[in-house]
């Protein structure tokens, strides 16, 4: 029985260190994913801004076309 006690404590210690490694891996993976998510959000925001500007340009051109049609 005494020989099994140190073996169990060694197993518990090994499991704890494995869990620590797993937690560290999860944290690193989360940080990577977070930076990737932030990059994707920046890309999305940029594209939305471009689309918004293009829609405003279209509205301006349509207004110009309406004014030009009235003159003819």
C-alpha cells in the first residue's frame, strides 16, 4: 500500500502539470484567435466603410443625373 501512495501522488503531480500545459496551450490558442478575430474585424470595418462611401458616391451621381435631366 505504501508503494502505491507515492505512485498516485506522482500521477497526480504529472496530471496537474499536464493540465497546466493544456491550460497554457488554450491561453496561447485563445490569444492567437483573438488577434485573428481583431484582424478580421478590422477588415470588415474597412470594407463596410468603403461600401458606405461608394453608396454616398452613387447617391451624389444619381442626384447630378436628375439635375442634368431637368436641364435638357
